[in-house]
C-alpha cells in the first residue's frame, strides 16, 4: 500500500472510531477542509507532517498512536 493511501485510511478509521466526519475533524482543527479532503482522497503526494500533527493534537493522540496501525506496515514506494 502507498503511504498516502495508508494515511487516508488511518484518518478515516480514527474519525469513524470517534463518530465524526472528516469535515468535522477539519472544523475542529486548524486544517482547511479542502486540504484534509484532498489527503483523504489521496490527491496529495506528500502530505505535510504538520497536518498529521494537527490531526493528532485535535484527536488527543500521540504521533506514535497515529502511526501504530497495521496500515503502515509493508508500505510500497
């Protein structure tokens, strides 16, 4: 799996677990909704680490918790 796909699925997974939409996550954070939508739709080749950090901060999880997912095992180039 490509990193951008794993990132997309992880954000969706975390939103689903908290019963919020991706748009709600954007609204709760300082991430523009269009930016977060583009990441979730895999339209961003190199997502910013700042965006991942903001997602974590908003969801009150650590970066380690964010990346501690099977989705990030065996990533393709």
